[in-house]
C-alpha cells in the first residue's frame, strides 16, 4: 500500500468502503470501452469525407480516446510498459486521423516533405550554411567570453563609476532583441561609414548580446565563493595565486560551467537570427533552397538538422547542471 | 622604534625578493607610467599613414597597457576611493576617445542619419501601432505558454512515466529548435499541408510551443526546489497529492518561479521581434518598412528606443526580484 | 624575554566608522590572552589586523620582533605561523576533511602529501575525528566542522593560534568538545589569542583577560581580577549580562 500515491483520496475512500475496484478501473469496463473505441474509430476511417457531422464525430472520438488513455495511465496497478505502449499507440492513431482528415493530398506527402532528389540538389548549399552556423556560433562564443570575463573582472573591483557603466551595458543588451541589434549593426552602421561584413555584424551582434549574460554568469561565479573561505585560506598563509587555484577556482568553476554551457548553446541557437541580415547560414540556406525548388524538403531537413544538433546539446546542459548540483557541496555556515 | 629583531624570525618571515608589484604600486611609478601611456596615445600612428596591421597592433597594445594600468590601481585596496574613481573615469574616457578617434566613423553624419527629427516625427505613430501589435501578441502568447507550462509541470510532477516520456520529448524538441526556425516552418511549410496560418497565428503558435517548453522547465525547477522530504512529511500527515501541491509545494515554488517567469516574459517579448520575418506588422517590421521607404536608419533607432523603453524596466524588475530571492535565502 | 606579539597604538577605520582607536598590547610566549567586550567593540577586527586580513589604518604590529608591515616581509610566511579559527568554520566545501587539512601544509609548507596526510590523520585523531577523515564538510556536525577547522590550523604547526568566537555558532552540547581541544592546546604551551564569550572557559584557561570597549582596551588583568574586581562600570555592566 506504500506506493498508493497516485490515487486521489476520493478513490481510496471509495475502494476502502466498498471493498471493490471502482467501475472505471475494472478490466471488464476497460476492455469493453476499448472495443467500442476501436469500432468507432474504424467506422470513422471508412466514413471519411467532409461535413460537419464527421467533424463532430471526430472530435468526440478524440475526446473519448484521450479520456480512456487517461484512465489507463492514472491506474497505479497497470505496468509501465503497457502504459507507454498505450500512449504511443494512441499517438499513432491521432497522427493517422490527422493525416486522414486534415491533409488534402496525403499521398504526395513523401514527395513533398521528404523529397530526396531536392535535398540532394540542395545538399552542398546546406553544408555550406551549416559550416557558417558553426563558425558563427564559435566566434560569438569567443567574443562573448572575452567581453563577459573583462566586464566581470572590472565589476569585481566594486567601483561605482565602472559598475554604473557595466550594469548599463548588461541591462541594455538584456533588454534589446537580438534581431533589432543585428539590424542596427548591419543596416545602421554603414550610414556612419563603419562597414562591417554581414558575418562580422552577426558575430558582433551575437557576441555583444551574449557577453552581457556571460558577464553576469562570471560575476555569480566569483560571488559563489564565500568571503570567509578566501579569508581562511589567506589566514593559512596561502598566496593569492594558491588561493585562486585551490579554493576559489574549483568552486567558481562549478558555479560557472553549467550556465556558461547553457549560454553558449542558446547563443548558438540565436545564430539562426542572422538569416535576417543575409548571412547564408543553415536557416537561410534552407529557405533559399525551398523557394528555389518550390519544395519544403530542404527546410524540413534543416529543422531536423537543428534538432540533431541541439537536442543533444540541450540534454548535455541539463546533464551538466544536474551533475554539478550533485557534486556541489554547499555549506552555508 | 628600537626593535630587537630576533634574527631567526627575520629570516623566517622575510621574502626571498620583494615582489615587483610592491614597486609597481608606488605612486611615483604609476604617475610616470601614466604619463608614458598618454604620450603613447598622443603619438599613435595615423591609420591612413601606416599599414592597417601596424596600426591595429599599436592600438591593441595601447589598450592592453591602459587596462593593465587601471587594473593595477583598481585592484589595490590601499589606494583611496577617490583615486579609483578618477582612474575609472580616466579609463572610460580614454576608451571613448579612442573609439571616437579611430573607429573610422563619420560622426558628422550621426545626427543626420540616426536622430533625424523630421523622420522621427513622421514615424512615431506607425511605430506605436507596431508596438501595440507586439504587446498584444506577447501578452497572449505569454498567458498561453504559462498555461501550457503549468499544465505540463503539474502532470509531470505526478510521475506517470509514459506521459513524462512524451513531455520530455516535447520539451526537448521545442527547446532545441530556434524560434525563428519554428516560425519559418509554420509559415512556409504548413501551407503545403493544407493548413494556412496567418502571420499572427504563426507567431502565437510558435511562441507558445517554444516558450511553453521553457516555462514547463521553469515550473518544474520551481516544484523541485521543495525537498522530497517535505512532500513526504506532508503526505505522512495525510494530505493528498493535490493538497500537498496546493499547500506545501506551490506556495514555496512561486517566489522562486516568479522572477524566472518574468525573465521568460522578457525573452518572449524580445522574440516577438522575430515575427517580422513572417510579415507580422509588429514594431520591427514597421521600422524596417519605414527604413526602406525613407532610406534612413532613424526608424530602426526609434524602434530600438521603444523596445528599450518597454523592456528595460522589466529587466530592472527582474534584477530586483532576483536579488530579493537571493537575499531571503533558501526556503526551508 | 621579548613578547611574541606587540601591537602599538593600532587604529582601524572602515570608511567613517572608527573601530579601533589606539590599541596597544603585548603578548608573551605561551601566554593565553582572552578578549572580551560587547558586540561591535572591535575584537574580531583586532585579530584580523594582527595577521593582516585587514590593513590597519595606522599603528604598528610586531610578530616575533619583526614589523609585519615592512615590504621585505612575506605576510604569507607570517600567517603560516599563526593559526586562525573562525566563528563560521570556513571549511572548503569542495574538499574532504583530510583534504582541507592537507591543503595548506602541501601548498605553503611544501611538505610531501604523504607526510601531510600522516600529520593530518594524527591531528584528526587528536581532535577525536579520526573516522571522519574522508567526509565532506556538509556531512559533519557544527562541532565536528569546527574541530576540523582547528586541525586545519594546527596542521601548519603554528606558534600562535587565534580563535575568533570559535564556539558561538555551535549548539551548546557541542561547545564542550571544541573547548576541550583548545584547553589541551593551552596546556601544551601554545600562544593563544581568544575572542570568546565562554566565561567559564576563560576563567580556567586564560592567563590574562582584556576588556575592549569602543575600540580601546579599557581594562586588563588576570581573569580573577577582571571577573571578581572589575574597575569600570562598563565592565561590570557587561559581565553582569554575560555571567
Ligand atoms: N569589512 C567591514 N566593513 C565595514 N565595517 C566593518 C567591517 N568589518 C567590521 N566592521 C564594523 O566594525 C565594527 C567592529 O566589528 P568587529 O567584528 O570587530 O566586532 P566584534 O567585537 O568582533 O563583535 P562581535 O562580538 O559581534 O563579533 C562593527 O561595528 C562592524 O560593523
Ligand atoms: Mg566578531
């Protein structure tokens, strides 16, 4: 009975007083409703067409399906594997329904969205775009690290004048949308006779923006080492350099790395914004090829590429964060 | 003071050699080096006369030396405060001066192109119409993504593995796709599926999907700050799952979540600017149209100013809230 | 014999707050000196000035006959001879107890890790924590943390020990274990400067008590003198409150 968390109290009471499983949890009911649902569903597939009646029938079916899945899932006594396969089955049914009723020309779907020949044709451009994206991301990370570290170091001097300007910088770039910044740099600066290439504008915009965040991250890292510990190590006769190396940095490192990696990943995602200032990076390559071939496959492919690139990176961030949290040994006193 | 140095103590305590920093920090040395730096700055080669490489080499050496000089003073606690203030001012003004002198910008054109008042006057009302679109869009998307995020976080906290698998997939996918890609796909690809979303709906959907994922993570982190021990304690007192959530978890999670949520709101408002890509007539789009119509970057500047006017207060607010949360310490 | 610590008209101010207003002390070898006084009277500041965790505004400090403000003095070498124990332990949270203890001997004294480890273990044994060597500070109780902190200071084989309210962050039942360690050190002939509100302990262990008030040494004498025959009403008042 220890694992009985998932049932709400009312159900528990029901069961305790009647000594029975409630109706909707009984296998007979579940199987019966399942059969009914299957029948209903197959009828729907046969009767595919237009019209309000079909629409309503469809919505009712979806609602029933979701409720039924909900009942299964919230039942504590069913196995996890059953539930998981159930969820995916229902998902598959929903996708099928969607294709059946919402897509006008479903037979052409492969031709349209996963057209190998188009992708093959677009491939060299996409690779070029991918390379540009990667180099943009790296350059932006480099610039932002330099800016952020410098600002954080100057911030640590606790000088009012400098702090005012640094805070102004940080707030300014936290408040202004990157895309506006990019446009200002790319379209505005030439009027002042400052001519930057599109790539340089992109790096500058992303770097300036992400530098603001990086400086905050480093500052938090510096602050994460308590003053008492620095004093303790000085009192032990360690030189500032030794204190830095053995006491401050290992701890600051742990505080800094997870958000820093997260920030780099975010800034790498922001490279997609550079498509708006005519840098041929991955997204721009995708859209250009889409309009060239009048076929969305390149864009789909680009989306998949973004997923392949960033899902692992996002996961990595989460993993690092979790790990660091686990090893971070915080004592407040 | 007549001191009887015990010679062995002297030996034990004395340095092998006095560190360079001791001499460097003497005022006389600092003054001389300051004079040298200024002389160097005055005689910096002109970019027109020397090779670009040589010029930039000189410039970066100058900046590096300047920064080092300032750091030496700023990092020294024994220097009085007003000296540090002066040094800070000096550093900033030197940097500004160098930028003014050597950035190659044509400053005479600054006012004419960037703050052209006649053009400004003509563009405000267009821009404000754009702003209202931006604000309405972001508020709508914000509420819907909070709804989505809260729903997901609560469902996830019940720990149904199968559902959590789906949720994790959703969150991972939409946190990984840049918003702009999402918008482009929704706007340019979905019509091939026979689904036509107009530009407003595209923006709304993209922002909701993407920020729904972020918000879900925010709420989850908020719910997770409440230790499992507390949840167990509440459960052992006989509170139900819902009661625990309502009475124990949420009240503690809210103060942690609010600043992050406001941060999300800011990020989202910034991302509405991306909607200009899919032809939503919001602030940036209006500014760009004016920019092309009048061939002047002034409207872009105005748009930036409007964005700042709206978002800077929010940023300050988030700063303030974060500081307060940090000050009140961990919640237990 | 010349004093091991001599402080000459020490002044210290933070911005416009004048905390120490001309303190002069002499401490002899193997003497246990205790500072008492109201909160904010500058006791911690005094100790911190003596090993230059704070820079004094004016005044001079000699340790073992050497003026520690001379440029040819390596303050780290001076500090290595002065162990300091803080009110808030200040253990390094990312290191185990034994690593905390070994750090400074290895880095500053440059002894081998092996030797440092042996020394550390024997010290942990001395403070009664031999079995906790590989625990991280977060897993230790307050009293245990403070004893590790003392062991960390002792591992440098200091000739002087400073204690800044070592027991005031501890629960009452843990105070005893820390005081025992301190009493043992006193009996071994360590020079100790103690800021503490444990009057019973001071009466037992201290050779001399100094009463600080508003940044000055108001009164000074044996524990017996100060506790039983205080000269000034302020002292009497303070003692009345804490005893
Ligand atoms: N770093 C600092 N900056 C500014 N003021 C300080 C600083 N350190 C201490 N002070 C001030 O100096 C005064 C004396 O502080 P100190 O810590 O020496 O007192 P104390 O006698 O140790 O008190 P307690 O018994 O509470 O520890 C206090 O008023 C304190 O506010
Ligand atoms: Mg104190």
